[in-house]
């Protein structure tokens, strides 16, 4: 809290008589310290944080929500549920800030990427959102490959055609529920729906746009030629802005919904991979970030675009036009442990605490519950345990799950190496990244130094974007320098490295063996 002292015009006379009378004629205006807000619309929860001027998290709120799943690869969520839960989270955060005498200076949203949010002329959603993990558009991906050669699509968009991206989802909707496009006027992305609710503005950033397969990543513009080749129905795409830009302020309706002050600055925001990388302090290829959420990501920030010719890693914009991000995606990272938790009826923490890593690994797990992106680009492959015997225990299988996810990150590191990206350390975050056991396994499998994040880097990254929009920082690089992550380090255990090198060779044989079953 700041006190602004302003003497009144007669103060000099009062001072002549007594200091006491001088104090009485001082006008004191109380100015609350600012807070910078970030909201993360995740796959399994919506959370918001408030950071003070030093970058410390001083307020936080969170609510969980569900994914509707079904046969054929269905995985979708209702934007109206997002709206309800996000409003609850923001109102709780606003109350905490008020109790701390902090004033929101700016807010930015981040969130799950790729899912098309189709809205009508009244800015209302017209259909549930197919999430990034929805794989029902496999046929549409094949159609894209038939119409646009893979090398041409990669060169134009930095991506290949897989079920996670936006264009094939739009094609599926157009084929199976064409009536949706009779009322839909605009497409936005999940985090943009939060921004829309706050500001009434239809806008997105370049990172989300780059994952659509409809953006020319070299020009930074929506590509009409791609839309024509894919025969997409007419739809308006959002105006694009850099992630750090202020694109508006909280409207009267946004204030009533969120509990935040009308007029508060709102930044464009970014996709969750980008916000997480920013929050972890990534700025050059010497360090990557490993994210263990429902899915797993390996992120790397570059000064120039590098495109994997096989499309196993996608390339897109970071928070501005001068920097790029390469992202490897593992479809079922934390989701594999959550699945096992549901099967066993035990909490993930209890399962992990049972693990004994003093002996060499025995069982193997291929973490392909929802197919796999990096490096296989295969939505049909499925998970499996192998090397089980009558002595295999529950804790052996839990350990195999953690190791299988770590091996999938090793797959991603090998692809990065083929692109001449060879990091010496890795920041690790996400719910699974908090596990000491998982950290030890991953450090040994990758043979790198790990830097565990102390908090939620995704929401923190969004708050950093808000701070840039509010003028707290001139650039995102200044934000990284001013709000660094903790200096804790996890070193790989030499004996672990040796045993996991052998196990990884066995793991690499799993995919071709399983492939024959899931064509």
C-alpha cells in the first residue's frame, strides 16, 4: 500500500503555528498495490492466480471440471460450464485481493489449445468444444493429407495433420453436424472465450492460431488458400495480436461476471504451452521445459523457426513475432497415472509413494491411452503393459507408468536432437512434475539436470503477460529476469542412468510391436 502525501494550500501557515496543526491539514490518499492476474483454463481444472509486484503469488483459486468422453475418440467440454466455473474462480480471487488491499492492474488468460469454440452473432457458443485430445477426426486428417502434400503443409503451417489440431475438427463438424455452421459466425479458442467474457472483444494470439493448421506461420496471417483447399464453411477468424498486448479492458458485464473492477486492463494471452514456457523462464535452446499435465509437453524457445521434416514436433509462435516455440506432445502423461488411480481406487500420491526404485525396473508400460503424437503421430495406437509375471506387484506397475511417460519424453528429446537442439537442463512443472520420484526417474532417463518449478508456471506465465500489458515490464524478457524461478536442481543418479539406458532400448521396441494390433 502506498500513501500519497499532498499538503493543502494553507499548510505553510499551519506549520508556523504547530506541527500538530500541520498534520491535521495533510490530505492522505490511499493507493493499493497492484496485482497481476493469470487465469488458466485447463483440461481438468480452471485456476487463477494473483501476483504482486515482486512476482510472488499472493492469491489463488481453483475449481475442477470434467471431460465428456465416449466411443470413437470423443473428448469434449461445454463452454457454458467454463463460463460458470471461471466466474466462480475469478470472484473468489477478487475477494482475496480485496482482503489483501491489492488492486487488479491487468489480467491475461491462458488455457488448453486447439479446440474450436464456435460462437454466434450474440457471442454465445453454439456447440460443445472438441478438445485437443478428441480423436474422432482421424478421417479428416487423411483428407487433409490427400489435398495438401505433407511437406507443403509443414512448410506453410509448421504442423502436420493430426487429430489434435483445429482444422480437422472443423471439417468433422461440417460433415457430421453441418447445422452448427448455420448459426456460428466466429471461431475462437478456449482462452479467448474467457477474454471475450471479460471484454466483449473477439481476439486471439499467434500461438493459438499457429496450432490451427490454417495460419501461414511465416506471414502471421490466416491462409485463405488452405481454407479453400479444405473446403471449410465460411467462418470469421479472430483478429490476432501479440500475447503481451493490451487488447481491451474489463467491460461492465465482464466486471459483473468476474467480480473484477471495470476498466482493468486485459492482455491477449497465450496458449498453455506458451504461458508455461514463459513462466518457467525459457528464452533460448539451452533449456527446455517438461510439462506433466493431463498431456505431456516438451517445449523449447528459439530465435528462428526450425521445422522437423517429419512433423513429429510442431513449430509455432511464442509470445511475439521474433521468437518461436517447438513443442513435442505426449498424449497421456499425467492422464496415465490418473487412469491407474481410477483403476486401483487409490490417490496418485499414495501410488507413487509405494514405488521402490532401488531395484532395476521390470514391467514396461507404453503410455498410449489416447494414441500418441510425438514421435509416432498415431491416433490409433493404444497403451499396454508388458513383461508382467506372477511376481509383478501394483507398485511395479505404477513405476512402469512413470517410467513409460519418462521414456516418451526421451523419444521427444531424440527428435529435438535431430533438429540440432541439445538442451543441458530442463525445467519441470505440472502436477506430475511435483513428484520427487518422477523427477528422479525423468532426470536419469534424459540424463539432464532438472529444475523443478515452485508453483504453477502456466498461470504465472499468464500473469507475466498481464504485467507486460499493464506496463510493469517493457518486454517479456524483462519479466523473466525480474521474476525468476527457484534455483533448486535435481541431478541424475549415475546408476539410474545406466539401468534406464537399457530399459529405454526395450521400450523402443514396444511401438512397432503394438502397431500391428492397432491399424
